[in-house]
C-alpha cells in the first residue's frame, strides 16, 4: 500500500521535509492519542521535493479492521506539518486508490 502526501501548495510556508522524521499513525476511532505508530521496517518514507511517499511493506498486523483512520505524523519540529484537512474523498481509478484532500495551512 502506498500513500503520497503532496505539500507543493504549502512548501513555501514549511521547512525542509525529512523522511527520517515521518511516522504513519493508524487508529480505529480517529482519536490518535492511542494510535498505532508505524515506522521502519513496516513503513518506508521517501521525500522528493515537496512530495512524501509512504510505502507500507506487506501486511501490517495492527492495521485496524473496518474503516481505519490514518494520518502522517512527524517526530521533529524541523519537519512541521502545518496542514489541517478541510475535506477528504477517495475513489478507485484503474485499480489504484486516488485520495483527494483539501487543506488549510496553519501558521506556525
């Protein structure tokens, strides 16, 4: 499973994106206080310009059943995530999941 997070529209307002700082958080109720945090070796992060690619390697035993919530997290202030989603939609196109997210930039 691969997710891409494109920060192009906010790249001028955030610092450098560092792959080692990212974590994928998954949760079954949307309250990320008790989320499962995924990082290597279960997840691989790469950064190309303002696009963060997150590849979930194989099956993840802790991925919640049903309709899980997920988000991208950072363990560092130097890789801020000043984005708040205002809408989210997903469709299947040619066997691939296409996610469309609209966002608001949060000023630091």
